[in-house]
C-alpha cells in the first residue's frame, strides 16, 4: 500500500491516518465540512508533536509524517 484514504479525521480517523503516515504511506483524510479540516490537521499535528516531545519519534520523522498527510473536503 502506498496511498491510504481515511473518511473523517475525528479521534479514530486521525489515529489511523497518523499510523499510516508514520509508516511511510501517503494519506488523504476526507472531511464532510470545510471547518473540520483544520481540526483534523491540528489533531494529527498535536499527536505527532507529543510523540516527538516524548522521544518516541524524532522531530524529523514527525515532520515527514505530516508532510505525507493531505486533508480535503
């Protein structure tokens, strides 16, 4: 698998998207409303930042995972 689609970026969808992005897959999250896009991005970004702060991943790995993530309506 190289590209993963996730419907909804809530708690579960964001978690799935994060795991896939950290594994090296390109991920697209599809949201129902434009106002949900920023919330989904913040959810994944915050989780990656926490993981980097706890030395579970490097900041470079967190940045790389975030760069593989796209969120759209």
